[in-house]
């Protein structure tokens, strides 16, 4: 039985249909002929309603994890700890008080409000946290595995300094921000110590706490039993599937927006672009196939890559128009730019330079070798794809 196939000419970078030539081969009739599309080239089937939103949440989540590992291995545990401290302190200052109000917690006793805040706000981002309330002045949180912040084997590579950095940056600052000098956090278990996950309690002491008492460690203590009936939950009527999907995306994306800015404050813009740019490209390469599976991407030619990018960018809530040009390039006019909103100057430029590498990495994962150029027009980007 003879079957006609299409194969590439000898040019290794070619992916144009004109460069494919027919050949024939013999196939044993008793066997079913398999699909000629390789199983890992991905489907072009229509994606689900919020698929691109979830894909954006996941790629930014993985970028954060990869960047932590990159900084820990290139710059050392002390640097990643200081970076996490600054990242979480800034996010605390930007969102803690307003978040208490949005979640309806601002009228509660401070220890209870803080614990419930961390349960609910992390839950919006897909992070599981148990809540145990002992009294108005003592309320526990226990983060459940798998840990969102150190997903997969990253838990074995991110140093404990990262965890202590975010505890100092946020948890130890809650009392200061609330104007309550008696409020602190007692950490009884840490993620990287091999105990039982990040766990501790907010406590209101009977006296003002010193700066070195706002965060203390007590590994001999254990939390009370968890009662599912007392677990705080988001109001079902206020949090639709769409709102949760977008909030999860913004949760992950926010760590990249703030994280790259704060990393530059620790190691400078040049080294930040070097490390965060490489981490972005690697994560794009590594996770292209997973993104494509979510949004119906196809590992084909520049037009396929442009459709993939357009779907992903629309998952950010951005506006995208795709144009097939006479010279064989495919361009995307990209507006909205959620990743850059509210940023200007060096903060914007450094973030954009690193973020572009995420998508260059994804395109470099294609079998077809392509060039991806980007022109920054201020409030819009123009992306141009062409086969090499």
C-alpha cells in the first residue's frame, strides 16, 4: 500500500508549504495508518470560555517560581530573601487595608481579621489555607500543600530565606499598618523545613511588641483541630466563575509586576533584565505546549503562532488585531496592555523588556524557526512574526 506524504526540503529552518515536496512510502495494509499530525503539535479546537485567562494565570505563576529559583542560584539565598521582603512589603502597603474592606473584615478583631484575610485573599489566587480561630486575640492559618508559591520540585530549591522574607515583609507588618502595636505573628512551621507546611497564628499580646517580636518562631507548638464549618468562604453570589478566573490571573500577574520592580531595587536594572529576561524565556519555552493545550494553539507556521499569541493576550483582557502582510510576516496590534497599566519610566521599561522574553520563549518552542520582533508604541505594542 503506497501513501503520499509531504516532507521538508533540506533547508533546516524552512516551514513554508512551498518547501514541502511529495514522497511515497510503503505501509503494511494490516495496520491502521496513524494520524500524520504529531501528538504534541496541539489541537486547534476552540478553547473553553476562560481558558486563556487561566493560561495567563498559570504562566505568570510559573514565571514567579522560575524567577525565584534563578535569583537563588545566581545571586544567593540572602538576595532572594531581601527581594521577597521588599516584594511582599510593597504588596502589603498597596493592598492590605483596602483588601480588608473589600472582604468585609475591617470590623473584626485584628488577629481574626488578619487570619481571615490571608485565607480569603490567597483563596482567590487558588492557594489553599486552613483557618482555626481560638479567640478574638488568637487565630491560626495553615497553608496546605502543594504550595502555590513553590510549586512542584521548586520547594526543594527555593531557600528558606525566601519564606522568611515574605513573613517579615507582610505578616510582621500587619499590626503596624493597623495601628495595633500588640499584634504579631508566631510561626510554628515553615515550608522548607520538612515540618507540616507554613503555619502559625496572629496573636494580640497584652503589651506593645518590639520590632523583633512582631515575627517569632515556635516550632514546638501545634495548631488546634480544623473545623470545616468555621472555615471562611467567599460570598458565592459575589464571586462568579468569571470573576474568580480574572482575580486568579491578576493575583499571579501582580507578583510579576511588583516582583520585577522590587528585584531591580535589590540588584539593579541591568542584572534584573539579565536574570528575569532569561527566566522568562525559559518558562516560555518550557510551558508553551501547556498554554497551547489550554487555548487551542497549533505548533505550525507564523500565522498559527500569531493566533496563539492573540488568544493569550486576549486572556489578559487586552485588545489584539492580527494582520497577514504581503511580505509574508504576520503582525499583531496589541492594546490595553494590562501588564503595564499604571507603570511609567524605568519600572515600565524593565518589566516590558523581561515580559517580552516570555513570549519569545514560547515562539522559540515551535518546530518552525521564527523571529519575533516587538515595537513599543507607548500605549500599544506591535508584534511581527516571520519565518527564518
